[in-house]
C-alpha cells in the first residue's frame, strides 16, 4: 500500500464550483509544502485560521499539528474561493512543492493507521458521506461515535475472560477445573452467543437503513399502478393512459419512505399478453417483483376481482406486501378490509400507503431503536464468529479438551479483531478505502 510517510494533497470539497473550496495537505512535510505556497512568512499558528494570499488569490490557511488532526499527522487546510480552476492550481503548486496526490480515502486510512479511528469508525465516515436519508446519516454517525465498537468490545470482553480462565486451567492442570467448572463452560459460551445474537438481531434493520430497499408495484393492467408510482415519486415519471398495457418497461425512482431509501419500481400490468413487447414487459415485471424487498399489489376498487387479480394476489401471498384498492374515488365494489383504499387521482389514502409500505419493510422498528450493525462486512464476520462459538459450545458439551475449545474461541475473537481492524489484511484495507472519495 501507499507510504504513510509521503505528504499528500487533495481537494477535500466536492467537484465543481462552490462558495468555498478546501485543499488538504497531510504528512510530515505539510507545513513546508504550505509555506512554499502561501505568502505569509511566519509559521502558521496551530489551529488558528489565518488569512493570507496564495499566488493572486485570497486564502485562509489552518495548521493542525500532529497528533491532534484528522489524520493524526501534521495537516494544513487551505480554504480558497470555490473555483475548480483556483483549487486545481493550489493542488498543482503543492505537488510542485513535493506533495503527492492523495489516493481515495487516504486521509481516513492514515487516521486509521495512526489510531485516530478504528476500522468501523473509518467505514462509518464513508457511510455518513454516502447517506441519502437522515436515518442513514444517524446510524453512520452512531457508528462513528463508537457505539458498535463498544458493543463488540463488550462481547469480546466476556469471551476474553472465558479464554483467560480456560488457559489458566491448561497452564495449571494440577488445579483441575479450578478456574472454570466443566458444566460452566458451555453455559458461558452460550452467553457470548446470546450477546452476539442480540447484535445480529439488529443487523437486518441496520442493512435496511444503510442499503435501502426495493419496492415493486404490481397488479393487472389499468388498475392505476403507474398513477400510484407517480404520486409516490412526486413526479410524472411513468406514462398513464386509459389503455390497459400502457407500461411495458420497468421504471424506477428513488424515494424516501419512513426514513428508508426506497427504489420504487413500476411494472407492466400482469396478464397473458398477446403482443411480444408487452409479454417481455410482463416477464420483466415478474422478475422485478420476485427480487423486490416488498410489493404493493394494486387492484381496482371500482371493479370486481378478475382472474388476473386473483393470480397476482395468490402469487404474492408469502411476500412482504401491501394490498391496495385504488380508484376509491369511484363507486367501489366490496374488496375485503385488508385492502387499503386509496385514490391516486385525489391523493386520498396515499399517506397511509406510505406508512403501510414502511411497516411492510420493517422500517417502523428501524426508527424506534437504532441499529448498530449495518455493514455487510461486519455482519459476515459476526456470523463467522458465531459459527466458531457454536462449535466450541458443542465441544464443551461433550467435554472435549480445553485446547479444542480454545482454538475455536480464539478464532471467534480473531473475527472481532478483523471488524475493528486490529487484525486486518492489506487487501481488505485497500478494498475498504478504495471506495472513499478522493480528499477524504
Ligand atoms: N378515477 C380514478 N382513475 C384513476 C385512478 N388512478 C388511475 N386512474 C386511471 O386509470 C387508468 C389507468 O391508470 P395507469 O396508472 O396507467 O394504470 P396502470 O396500472 O399503470 O396500467 P398498465 O400500465 O396498463 O398496467 C388511467 O386512465 C388513469 O387516469 C384513481 O385513483 N381514480
Ligand atoms: Mg402502468
């Protein structure tokens, strides 16, 4: 991986023009590089925003001496007028003065390498930047604050205690099971598993918040799927006509429902289509609804159930779904009470529909207590640790020698170390940090 001893530079603000743009320099040579750029002759005072000039521009330079900086190294931040031309010129001047262009995530990587953040917190920085809903931001911020690290630390602490006692039993065999009673081992491991399950129990909600969900709108032709899609999207995205079979392709739109980033998919009305294009559309709609996290099944409140209605309702019976009777503004035939009555035309019932979609996704719980684990990497490692713990518990129940149990328990602890980054391969690190933006 790239050397942490290089002095690196990058524009830290988003591409394009803005009120202010910031160029960040980090590394042992940061002050020397900055001094070569700015007009001010005296050294910059720590943590004091200093107005000066750089070439013909006005800038404010701030020096954060190591270790009290984002990266833990000497950092100089130069705020300039937010013009891409000006900012590029500052970066070029810094390169000329001996800095090198930062790789994506390299500032945060340095923060990790210098112990300013653990890996969970570093990953949370990327999540926070990528967050598109307030709830995503909250969960990321929570992890940035160390909540997840602490919870994992608690589980690891209990495990560590058990490992220490088992090791003592091996090291001082004469004392027999003095340090840990035979029957107690399996129960102790069981306690660790329970703590882990608690963490993993939050994971599906955490993932839902972090990654969002896909919701497909399905139903027979002409019931008003595209009309509902447009109302939820807040824009006239899908074509609406009175002709059954209007929608042929999948149309998607990102919306926020109950704090969740939802990809809404409008599908072609499900029926035995004659025309080849419509038939392909129906097939695609089916596929989309099969992979969606939840489906909204739409029927026409003003008409009796048809064969096609019944087919869609039966096909989605075991799915997370919301049953909707649209066109409630018209004379309605009796659909059962479980059908939410809405009108895409008047907007009646649409808020209730949003609520029902959120509930179907499990977003209601997600809002109540914040989920700690949301990252698939963390979930996979926690699950791997759990496998080892279950093995150890079984071995303990069969009174296997401590050495066997210990190997499994140590492996489980190793997975925890990988999550927070005390033991992580360079490959994993490059993979994680490569997803950051440059300048972070
Ligand atoms: N009265 C009334 N008419 C509606 C309502 N929603 C949709 N419509 C009408 O129903 C017809 C079909 O609407 P679409 O949204 O195109 O229906 P669809 O389910 O997407 O149809 P396909 O794409 O053909 O499967 C249009 O003429 C809409 O104006 C409603 O709530 N009330
Ligand atoms: Mg349509």
